[in-house]
């Protein structure tokens, strides 16, 4: 009924805003006067607050809050006279008093968080800390929601609550938030855990002081959840689990620049990870695998033996059969190749398992992109002297899959194959790959370039990093390899690379948006069979760049083309045209 009443008020305001506002404010004043005369009539103030919210809000977004206010109402005045006064009266002794009315006050704060001045936040934060100790689920949940949303508010591009503002309250907030989870009805309360995650994200490096406590609490909760899974007790709220791992990832993100902190985190997180793998708790496996990837990517070299012992279990086929594990496992194997590639290649049994895994993944259209992702990491981290031992077999397997593709295919296999060939040439020069393809069939590279790469390049390559790889790889092929300068498609090939350059004049930033702009509403559609990427475990896109030595692709291409112009006079005219058209 309240929702319907609110909709009616909004509809009336859209046509008769001033008179509707006058009538509603008169009723609100009457209700508030009843409460002021007799505090036992809390229902009057409850109705007044809801009516005021319905009257005042003209437009709002779920993530951003209220963005337009009815000009006929005084939100700040109402806050100071009827909301803040009651909140300032809250103490630990009376925190249990009238939970419904307290929830109303918190709802007001939540709705009008953007309209409240920053100095009001300083008054409200200590009160929220007390309200988090309320045994009433509705009160401590609303308090957590208010705090979490307050931490996302911005004034322009500047967060209203800075890391320095939060620091004095961080410890009491976290203590009381974890205290909420002790209540039976809030043991898996996602709003509480989301607030913990947000506080850690805003605190940044300040979280180092409480990191051990945080990780200890979270791994303890995970241990209890694992026992429930083992007893076939279904999870109450998968979003709660997601926020646990988001919080762990945020802790690693902010504290693991320190080598000692990495070792501490590993000591606390690796044992439960091994337990989850051994107990085959499929709901947690993708999350833990992302966390271990993040730890491995963050830690200094050398990689300890503990990781090498874990690697064997990560290569077992049953783990890879779960589609929700595949993206996370792929990232982890790539991290292993990047951080411990030499040790892995030295262990022939382990390396051959990885090569066999690539072949298995490549035969399926569902997993072939993961095969190429791991193969690319091998190209980047294994000495090229080792390539003749295994790469011809894998390249032949890729070409066999390619021959079975429909002629009009523009899918991920084709994109992955083109990117793989270009990365191979960009990193190690074109001659090795050219020789390898010529051994399969004379003229194969020219045919592939003419009929596949040139017509498909701008269609299938969309990612900025993939574009960079293709630009550098094709430039090296067409400008550094004397055989390639004789290709009939040389001009078309260079033009295709230049078109990518024109479309890729953007920098390499972060994979995802800023944490405070992410509302995590996607969790509404979560199910345990889906892979859910951890936002706080995401790598910076610049860190994913496999060619960091090529800082300016345009300058790289221009230099190579200019050098070729002096070495291949027969290409002088097309080179001049390309330089003029694409500003090389």
C-alpha cells in the first residue's frame, strides 16, 4: 500500500506539484506533531517519513541515489529537525528501542545520502557504528546499507568520504559488522558482507592494520560454510559468498605490495584453498582459484615450492570439466607460466600435462579460447629454443580446427588464432612461424594472410590489447621479413594493420570501472554453475599487455615502414600512400 501511495503522490506532483506538496506537507506536519505530543505514537512519524520520501524524490537511480528533488520541500530542514535529532539520541543503552522507527530514519539517510552535507556524515558515522550492534536484523542491515552507500558518494569526481575520513572509524566499523554476523538471522547477510568489502576498498593501504583479523574472520566463516556444504546443507545466499571473496581480493590488492604481507596471506589462504579442492566444493572453487592467481601474480620471485605442489592438482581433468572453473584456471596457469615458467619447463611431466591440456581445450568450440590463452603465455615465457619440441604439433592442431570452420566464421576461434600468430611474430620475429607454416604447406602464410587475416582483421579483432598485438605482429612480418615483402597482398596487409591503428587510439586502463561505481546488482542473476569474476582481483589492463616494450605502436609502425622504404624500392609508392593516409 505504501508503494502505491508513493506512486500516487509522484503522479499528482507531475501535474500539480505545488498544491500537492502543500497538502502533503500539511499532513506530514500533523503526523509529526502527534508524535511530538506522544512518543508512543511512533506510527505517526513512521507514516510521515514515508510520505515525505514519496513527496520529495522526483528521480533516483538504484546505484546513484536521488538525483532530483521536489523544489517545494526542504530535505535538509526535515533531516535536521526530525531525523538527526532522534539519531543523536541513540546510545548503546537504548539501541534496541523502537527498531521500526529507527529503520525509517536509516531509510531516510539511505535515500537522501547525496543531499546530506559532508559534515553530517561525520555526525552520522558514530551513530551507524552503534546501530550496527542492534540485535534487530532490520536495524543493523539498514545501518550496513547506509554505510556502504555513503562510501560510494562522490562530489564530482572526488569521494565524499576519503580514506583519511574513514580511518578512525575503520576498526570499530569492522568489529561491529562482524558482530552482526553472530546473529542467527544475519549469519549469511549479504548486505553486511558487502559493507565490509566496501570499507576495505575505501580504506586502501590502511587495511594493513586489520588485514590479519579480517582474513582470519573470513576464512573462519568459509570453514563453517565448507562444513555445511559437506553436510549437503544448501547455501542461503550465494551473494554473501561472493562478497567474502571480493573482500579477500580487496585485502590482497591493498596489502600485498609488501613481501611479508604476501607470505602472511598465503599462509592463511592456501590451506583452505587446498581443502576446497580436496572436498570438491564446486561453489567455492572458481573464487579460490582467482584468489590464488592474485596472490601468485602479486608475490615477489622466487615462487615457493608450495605453489608447485598445488599445480599438480590444478591440472587434473575433473577440475577442468567444470565450466565455471575454466576461466579462473586459465588465468592461474598463465600466472604460473609468467612467474615460474622456467621451473615448469624443467619439469617435463608437468609441462607435458599443460601441453596436453591445451590440445584437449582446443578441440572444443567452448574452450578453444582458453587453449590459446595458455598457449600465448607459453609463447611469452618459454625460451624460443624449446619451441621446435612442441609448437609444431600445437600449431597443426590449431590449423586442423581452422579448416573445419565455416567460411564466413568471425568467431572467437578465428580471433584467437590470428592473435596467436601475431603474438608469435611480435615477440620472436616472423621467420620461425613462417618456416613452420611453410613446412606444413608451401605458401601457407601468404594464403592465410590474403584470405583470412587481411579481410577478417578489422572484423574480428576488437580488444585494444589484441589490436596492438596484431599491429606489431603484422608490421614485423611485412617489414622485417624479406620473403613477406614479395607477397602480393603486402599493401592490403599493411593497410589492414593501419586501420587497426586508426581505431585503437585509446590508452590501456583498468579492466573494469572503479570499485565505487560498481553496484554488484549482477549478483541477482547469480547461480552456482556460473563463473563470477572478482572485481577486486581483476588485473590492470596495462599489466596484461604482452608487449610493454612497444609503448607507442604508431611510432613503431612508422619506424619499421620508413626502414623498409629504403630496403625495398618496389614498395616505395604504397608506403608513401600509407604514410600519408594514416599519418605514419
